[in-house]
């Protein structure tokens, strides 16, 4: 029996366990493999621009769609906005609330974030 294993490493620092992130800028789509920490850095870097931009649709919505800025995790359709996830995780960490390194943020944490004035 032969087993083949693919190990995805972060394109920035080589850390194992990365996941593919897709984003687009000026009509050009890019993919990069990032671990959660580097994905948060990317999300936080783009957050001020995304927060002040007008959303014109979902990336890949049609052949003529050319987003100016969009970030999504291609393997997790329907996931919360990555910029919001980054803000919630940073808020939770600052407030001593544990969030999982991977996967969805628990609803209770999101509710606490919203109750504290986060949006």
C-alpha cells in the first residue's frame, strides 16, 4: 500500500499547515498559501481599504466581474468576511478570550464582540 501526503507550506515563512487564500486587486486574481497568522496579517493590511470600499459582488460571480479588492478563502465558501474574522480574533485575544486557530469562531465569541461595540 502506498500513501501520498501533500504538505502545504506558507509562501511567506515556510510554516507547515497553510491554506490557500485567493484575493484580487485591479482585476488580477492571486492565490497564496498562508498559515492563520499570515492570513490575519493580510486581512488586517487590507481591512481599512475593504471597510471603506463599495462591495460590487462576490469574486468569481461572472465573466465580466473585475473586483478592485476582494479577499476570500476559496476552500471555505460562505465563511465570514476575513477582515471581520481578523478583528474578532484580535479583540478576543486582547480580552483573554480563546478562539480556535482554525475553523469558525464560536457564536458566543461573535456575540460578545458585537455586544462590546464591534461591527
